[in-house]
């Protein structure tokens, strides 16, 4: 697997769902916390300061679709 960046919303969502299966991404996670969780993923190689609101929303929605 190639390293993930903020543009890989679906892949990031799948990994977050594996790590945090009981979390409701729309109600339990704020964007600052989401950035922290994504950056901690071994597969992630993006810059934490480059996350946009649009990209974070895409991750949240993709994660929610897995529920």
C-alpha cells in the first residue's frame, strides 16, 4: 500500500473504522481530534498542517458510510 495523504478519504476511513470501531464519526469526533487520529495511522504520510475542512469532512462521511 502506498502512503496515504489527506486525499485518500475512503482508505483513511477504513483504517479509522478498524482502530475505532465504536466511534460515531459524525458526533464523537471533532476535527482537531480527527487530525490527530489520522496522523497516528502508520499508513499515513501527509502533513497534519495541510488538512482542509473539506478533506476532513470527506473522511468523516466515508467513515460514517462504513457504519
